[in-house]
C-alpha cells in the first residue's frame, strides 16, 4: 500500500462522522454486526479474536482494524474482558480532485480498504480516540464539530505509524495460524504434539498461549470444530452417524456418539430429529463456529443521529436474519396490527405532561387501590407522559428498563430486563439486582428482539427517539428525570408509573433519614464552609474534568444529597449553567479545586505524570483527597446517588481519622 497516495485521497475527500462509541465485552462474550458505513475499531484492553468477513485475526490489547461499509465484524473475548472503541464515518471523493487522485480512488477506495495491525505507539492513538469519544458523547454541536478535527489528527497519526511500520496487511501469529489450520484439517488426526511440532514450540507454551487468546485449549477447539461440522451434516444431508463420524475425524462411531452427546446434550439421532421437527431453521453451525469461535451469537448495532433508535431498513439493517428473526418480526408486526384493530383511540396526543404525573385510571373502582390490593389487578389506567397519554397496567409485573434502573429498584420492582450498561456500571445497585434480570444490550445497542422475547407489560425508557419502536412491543413510558427538581419527586413519579405509590413513599421517608445520617456523619469532620471539588484526570488527556451536580460521577451525591459546598468557579461555570462537567487545563486547576477534592479512579488507568499545579494544591498537600471508583460512580440515578453519598461520607470520615 502506498500510504502517500492513501492520505492524499483522504485530503481530497469529504468526511462525515456518524458515531463514536466505547463498548465492553465480558470474558468469553461476543458481539457481531455488519458495518453500515466505513469504520475503525480500536481494541484497547483484552485478548480474543476479531473476524472481518472471512478473515480471522487474533488480537491482544491495542489492536486496530479498519473496514468498509457492509463488512461483517465478529468479536469474541478470550479469558479477559475486552474494551474497544469504534469510529464510524462516511467518506466521498471531492468532484474537484485531480484525475490521478480520482483514478487512485476508483482503483483503491480508502474507505473500503480493510487492514489490521498492532501499532508501535498505541497510546498516541488512544489519546485521540478517547478524546473524540468524550467530546462526541456530550452531543453538543460545537463538541461534535470539534471532533472532526480530532478525527483527521487520528487518521494522520495512524497513517504515520502504518508507513513507519511498513504495514500492508495483518500478519498472522501462531494462534491465528493454528486456528486456520484446524479449520482446514479438522477431519485429520490432530494432537498437541503434532501442533507443537508443526510450529516448533513446546506443548506447554503453545497450549497456554492458545487458551489465553481463545478461552479454550487447542484440543477443545478441535472437538468443537468437529461437532459444528457434524451438526451441519446432520441438518443438510441424510448421512448416517457412521458416515458423519468418519467425515469429521472419528473412526469409532460409538466414541463419536458419546462425545457428541457430551458436547451438545443429546445424541446425534436426537439432534437430527429435533432440527427436523423444529419450525425454526438454523444458521449453518459450521459457519457460526468459524465466525464466533464455536459459540452462537448475534447482536444489533443501530446508527442514528439520536443514536439509540432501532431501524431495520436499507443501510440501517445490521445483519441478515435467520428464520427465527423472521418469526420475531412477524410477531412484532402482529402486535402492531392487533393494537391498531383493538385500540380505536390509540393515536398519540400532543399532551406534554411529565411522565408519572397525574394519572386517570380506566375504571373508577381502581382509583384508590393500594399497592398490595393492586398486585392481582389486570386492569389498565392512563398516564400523562411527554409522548401523550399511555395506557399502562395498574400494577405492572414484567418491567423492562433501558436506563433508569435505580428508581425502578427503589420502588420494589425487579425488572425482567435491563441495559447491561447500567448493570455493569451502576455497581452500588448490584446487591439489589438478582441474576434473573436479563441483559437487553448496551445503551445505544438495545436488542428489540430480546425485549420482545421477555414479553414485558411495560417499558421504561429515557429516550423519546426509542418510543415508537418500544411501543410496538409494550406500553412505553418516557421517564425524563430532568422534569423533577428533587430525588423524592423522581421516586414518587416512578412509583406512580409502576403502581407502587406506597413503596415510593416508604423509600422517600427512608431517604430523608439516611440523608440526614450521612450529613451528620461528616458534620463535625470537615468545616461547615469548606469547599469540595470532583475531578477526573484519568479519562481525559492534557486536561482534567471537573464535575458538577447535574450528571454522573458523584456530583449529585456530593452537592445535592450531602449538601457540600462547590467552589465559586464550579458553581458559576458548571452548576449554574446546568452542565454535567467541563474540561479545564492544568494551569487553571487552582481556580476549581477547593479545600477537599474527590478524584475518580479507573482500574488499570493511571496518569503519566501529575504536574506541579496539581501536587502543589493545598488539598493535595494536606491529604484532603478522597478517591472513588468510576464503575461505582458512573450512574447518577436517585438510588445510586444515595448509596454514593453514604460511601463518600464514610470515606471522608476515614480520611479525617487517618489524618489524626
């Protein structure tokens, strides 16, 4: 690849950023989607495999891949959690480009060019990507415009490294080569000894590296590959068990049968009958294994300017559906038709009342029903919401929530489904969240199929753009926390929505007691007029982020619940302007940091060097620094904020005790 020509084509193109996100895949987890536009994927943590169409790459931390529109991406984590960013964009050649550049573009479109490599200077790229992600997440016009500048800087740094490293295509390593070998020779005799001899490594080293990168041993992988191929032959042919066993490398049909039952949970005959009798067809088991390392997976990715709305037309469709997905789609269509036939006045009104406001029950007999009496009530009532009147169950039993998990739990409701973003990054709620709660996907990538499968009788969402899609599945309420001036109002509203008014009242009464107790705990520990600040210098580059009281990262707990004092600059520049947070330079840090400072920490991420402007602060020199964990303080819901406030009060008390 001539990288000078490559960057020249970028210089003569028009670029539109579509989306930037950060995603996490748990150990052994997987994700797959088709790219609707061109994109970069930058893996910054973890090990595993990533498939670009039919090309499988083994990655470890700091691995970058570029692919064009329509490329199928499949990522599976190994033994460690995987964190990655993706940057999606559209590119088109300027009509004013020279004939030579236009010819190069026609012959080798840079926006469709696939390549993958491990950069020599990964942190330079990481700083660009993380900075772009932070600005993009704010969803403000100026920040998103500025991100485009950062994107060009990212591409320039990337191409510099590609040119320096002489990258033309991703070179395979030992594990990747072994996987490709197994895919071609699964029906032959394969042992650890033969693999070690072929690659000239010790058995111990080869086995350890393979398991570290894939989550299984080489022989386990061989067996799973053979079983995947055997299942495909059972589905697509009339071959006998003996013929299938021989074709996948087993001369003893009885051994093959025992092994198949151990792996699949049924005999070959039972499996074949089940698949034959099933009304739902299956994807190719072999193709599924090749792409997903033997574990079936599918997930949606949705691109939208609001970036949370689910669509299934044209460029927005992310993957080809199997017949099972068609069945779900038909169910969804049936729901729409049925609702249209049975609800003569179901069209949305222009009523802009707040969700959880005054509600009118459909039957007079249910107007004063208590929560305990309503548990067996199957009637409905009308809620006035930002999307108009919505008919909801008087006492919902199957609740799905895509964001505001805390208020739902606070009123005594265990949802059947919730966003994994909240379940993973609202760690204070974990003790209140049983394993029965199903993961409906990451924020921004909610699976409507999963939601439909849970058969909810009400859906709670923060996002008006998702209302139309959700409401085709179940009655949907847009819960806008900005409508409520206090935490008690927020909980009261959720209690009204879910028919748990008594539970909401009890929680609010307990909230007052616990807030008073937390404030009393620190009352005589720090001076009444002391000022406290919250900063994050790990997830930003060359700056530090100062937190207000409107957003996540502990601001609500510190200023609203504990009633601690912000510095004048924090109040004027953030709180009074209703900002979540702002970035400030290290040179001006003294203007924002008060007598005490709360510092957000992220496991595995440390700043390179803290400048003298930080270390010379009175709060730092006096050891008035309280450290909190990002994964516990990411959420800003009412329940999480109360638990955060109690945690901060404990930390302040311990800090004071240590100082003595």
